[in-house]
C-alpha cells in the first residue's frame, strides 16, 4: 500500500521495458486503516526494504542502508533512481560502485523541498542535498526530467536527456467530459 503517488499503475511504464521490477524503498507496517492508500504491489513488481538512509548512520561506511542497497543492486540488471531522495542517491552510488548501468529521473528540486517544507535539520541539509543532486545528475549517463526546462536548468546532465511529465490523469469517459463541458 502506498499513501503517496505510487499505485501499481505507476510501475507499468517500467514493465513495458522489463520483465520484472524491484522497488527499493522504505517499508513500514501498515498500522492504520488502509483508507486513502493505493495498492502499490502487483504482478512482476517486488519490493525490497532499505532501512532509513536519512539518519546519521547514512554517513558511516558499512551501515544497513548501504548493505541492503548493495544486495538489491547486485540482483538487478540496471538501476533507475528517482531523485531527489536519499534512497535514490544511495542507489546511484552503489550502481556506480558495482558497475551497473543506471539512469536518473529528476522529479524535483531538493533545495526547495528541504528549505520550504522541512524541519530545521532539513533546512540545514538543503545546501548539501542541492550539491549532491547537481553532481549526481551531471554525471548520470541518462536523465529523465519531469519538466520541459526548469529542472534541466537547475540540474543539467552531461548524459543523454529527455523530458516527460509524470502526471497521471484518470481515464475520463466521454459522458463525464460532456457533462463537465455543459457545466
């Protein structure tokens, strides 16, 4: 189950290019009622738990998050890292370390996210996150941006780039569209 924007349909765009997909992410037990959650799991999609990489332990060389990511990346043919996220940055680091091909999806600006929507610690971390994002995207062999220009301007890549909105619109029936038009 996902409380954010990752229903099973999200993974279909990856499964058109791959037989299976393993999503490396933080997993938590579902402690509240499932109302408002979407089902994220499905056929040919599996999940592997990465311990919280957003703690001080992340900066230690043999922490549990790095060990879990190494195990996941060793079993993968390639890596797609959704950035900005600590798990995404970690996936790129490990893919490079293990010589696995990788690409990045640039879906936001970490300095804006941490500066405007984070805790005091997040605000202090924002400049480091921005530098990490700049370096990671610049070195990526492939980058997919969700904007036409803005994120490309902020985080240019030396690799091959393309853009594609990540907006998912529900299917609208013709009757519903006609009724809306009449309103």
